[in-house]
């Protein structure tokens, strides 16, 4: 009876996606199996999959090992040993199976090595070790090339990041850039990344991966805070700096100014540092803002389960809840309360803008100080290179300068964050009530809290009553 074998084929890169390389390997392996009078019963194909990268799982390779161990196949045919393994640990896993099943068959098209024999295993280990070294050398050359490109401010290729044109990654895509800037303004105005992510998913923005039902939170965050937005070149996630201590600029069009980008990055970082357990998610405008007129406990919005589309019932209400430590004696339908507060807040902000419209300070006042510190660092480094000072002297002087630089950069980011947040919140003065309610709920709450510290809802008494605005008391700071 012919021995049942499996054919394993693999190629590391298949940019065209046509699988021509693995198809050629398959034909040669089948021809070798015929010469050995073996029957090919299964093919295992890992196309466009690396055998060198440690974090890559080769699904078909793992399945082949499982089938070998279970006795479903009696051997393997591969085009070359390095198609099977470029990491010694993968070869050892295969050898262990051949130890347990000594009668397994093994053959490769390009050489005559049998890992079923001691001599063959020794030769296989040597060959995989050389293949591993070759991959290491190639990896090192590629990394060095990418670093050199990065230091020159050039792109290293690949798909165009979101915000730039697909056919020319140095040119900004106007539609995508505007979507990024709109989302950044929302971040500064208090909108959560999760809200932006959901909207982008619905609108097909942000280059979501094919087949994904929901964009990843970190994917949207990276798009909105990437140093590439301001033209900075990065390498392994870090902003590269030139000999002058300044960030290296890439050869592409930026989307943000430095002030805009630093403000957004600072706002996102500040959001992450919020105390654990506090959720920014809100469903109702006055949840956490409204308070009971009797016990002064915070009131939360509650959905009305009896509401149906087209009915006259309220969709939600504000209820003082015993569960939250309240008295449970005050409740009010939500829509008229929200509309009243929105009208009052927008009127107050329009009046304030008309009286106190003062242009914001455009330039951070310590910009010259930061520039001087940056120049000092560059001069110290250059002095050490010119042998004017020793390395020991450099390492004594450098840390203090670097701390000063980093502290100033953080201060600048906070300055522009507060400036941009004030601009974003100040835009509410021009909104109508309808435009206000079209905003994300987090943005609505930020506008309300810009004017009010709380809203007191007083009891209306028993029975069904007409909405009385006098029982809704806004608390102005």
C-alpha cells in the first residue's frame, strides 16, 4: 500500500496575492512523491507567511504537525527545508514527532535530507541554523534601510495612512483630512473616541479593515494623534530627532499645525489619566448634572420602557432614585427639561461672547525659552563630537537640559490644549437649539457644564401637571 503523505508549501511574501510561488512548489513536490510511489492525500499551504518572525502563527504548519502526530499522514514532502522551518525550535518540534513515529517519511525537492535518521537530523539542524542567520541578516539590513530612510525624512512604503491619498502618500486627501480635524475638535470639546469610532464605522471613514464589524479604539486614537499629522518622521513609534535636536520632518504634506496636534495629544493623555471607575459615556444630557430639589442627590436619566415610536409618551425621565441614595420623590419627563436648559445655556453663552469677546493668546509665551534649551542640547552634543568636551562632561550637563526641555514641551502642550478647548467650547455661542441636540451627547454636556455647575429639579406635586419651567433651577457658577 502506498504511503500517505502531505505536501507543505510556503512563501514569505506574495505581494500580488496570486499564489504562483506556492503553486510551483506544489507541482514539484507532487512529482517527487510520484517518484517515491507515495500518495499525496493533503496539501498544507502557508502563502505570504513568514517562518522567521516569532510572533507569526503558521496555521497550516500547525495543522500539519497535528495530523502527523495523530497518524493521519505518514510523512511530509516539502520543496526545501527552509520552507518548513527557519527557527530551530520549529525544526525540533518536527523532529520530536519523527522520534515518536520512526517510520514516518520525509523528503525535499532541493536536497536529500531525511530527518528520520541521526545524520539527517544533524544536517537539518545545521541548515536551519544557517537559514535562521540568513533571515537575521536580511532583517538587519531591512531595519537599517528603514532607519536610513526615516533619518532622511522619507517614507518607507506600504499602504497610505488615513488622511493621505492612496496613489500618492505625500499628498493630503482633503475629505479624510477634514474628517480627522473634525474628530480632533470633538476630542477637545469632550467627545469620546468611542463615539467618534462608532460614527466613523457607520460612515466608512478611517480605513477600517475589510471584514471587521467594529474599528479598534486604538486604531482611531492613533489616527488622531499620529506624529505624521504634523509632519514628524517616526521610527518604531518614536519621533526621530536630527543632530540639531529638532524633530525630523517627513517629505509629505502635514494635516495639523504643531499647536493643534499637541493640544489633541494632551487632551487624549489627560483623558487616560482620569480616575478609575469614572465613565465618560452618557446617554442623557443632565445625567450627573441634575440634582433632586428635596435631597440634593444627583439624578440620572432613565429610559421609559412604555415608549414606542409615534406615541405621545416621553422617551425618558429624570428620576431621583433610592438605589443611588436619593429620596425617590422627584421625577420629571426629560425632553422639556433638556430643551429648557439648552436654550438657557446657549443664550447665556451668546451674551457672554458678545460682552467678553477677547482674542485668545495665539503664541505660547515660553517658545523662545524652549528654543534656547533645544539649541543648548544640540550644542552640547556637537561639542562632544568635536572632542571639545568629554563624554563624562556631556552626561553631567545633558540630563538637566533634557528635563527642562521635556517640562517645557509638556507645558506648551497644555497651553495649546486649553486654548483649543476654549475655542471649541466657544463655538457653542453660534449654535441653534436644533444644532445643539445634533451634537454628540458628550459635546452637549461639555457646553452645559461650561455655563452651569448643576440643575436643581424641584418637586411638582401629585397628579399630571403641565411642564413648569420655574421648577427647573439652573445653578450658575
